[in-house]
């Protein structure tokens, strides 16, 4: 079976796995009371199309779920990710595809 996935879809998936693991790492560090990952790092990861990974990690590891900035901010970032992704797809990828045809 030959499955051709676009490179951007693979990158999106990998980046969200990285964002998910970032939440896991911070949760482990919180348990051990060691150096923590800054909250802005989570938001930067989410801003650059990693909101799904951070949001999933938040609820899988029950981490940052009591912080209003995360409970409200991450779903908003996810919507922004989808809107931006849609416009990037329509404007850049569809435009390029028109020239190929």
C-alpha cells in the first residue's frame, strides 16, 4: 500500500508530538520539583501550529488545567492554528497547484 502524505501534514504531526512531549516533560519536572519549562514556551509551541499537542498533553497529564490562561488560551490558539492553516493552504498551496495544472 502506497500512502503519499504531504510534507506539511507530517511536519504538523511531528511538531504536535514534540509539543505534547513538552507538557509531559514539564509535568515530570513539576513532580520532581526541578527546573521547569516557562509558560511562554508552551504558548510559542502552540502559536507555531502546536496547539493540538499542548492541549492534548494538558488533559492527558492533567497539567496546567487549573490555569485560566491555558484553559482559555490553548483552545483559542487551536482555532487560530486551524484558521491560519486554512489560509496558508488556500493562498499558498492552492495557488501553486494552479500553476502546475
